[in-house]
C-alpha cells in the first residue's frame, strides 16, 4: 500500500478530531470565564444558530447529484428526500428518517 494513503487517512483523522475537540475546549474555557464573572447567560447566541446552519448547508450540498445530467441520480435523490420527509412526519425523530432516506436512495439508485 502506498504511504500517501496512510498520510491522507491520518490527516483526515486528525482533522476530524480537531473539528470536535477545538469547539469543546473553547466552550469549556468560555463557560469557566463566564462562571468566574458570574454572568447570567452561559451559551453565546451564535452557537445556537451554528448547528442548524451547518446541517442545512450539508443538506443543500447533498441534494445535488454528482452527475447532474443523469436522470437516475435525480430520481434517486427525489425519492430519498420524499422518503425522509414522510418518515420524519410520522416519527418526528432524526435517526429513522435519515436511515430510511439513505436506504431508499440506495435502492432506487441501484435499481434504476
């Protein structure tokens, strides 16, 4: 196996760890400063908007198929989105709609 593959895997692992670790460390320090200052509001307001904005950005990017000219990609994407919304409407949870949406996308993509 080529060394570049291992280097890429290690870099991806470190980047993923940092994406999770840096906000955690920042928030712990922020809360400690706020507690020392005896402030009322613990969490910054921008932090409550950050997660939904990131999810919306990833969702928007994932809606466009990798090959926009292929009709089967668009059909699979539409079926996956519809299945996700329908399952969410009945369950009002996050896990099952994502699972069913990805599963229906994969099934339609393979069959078409």
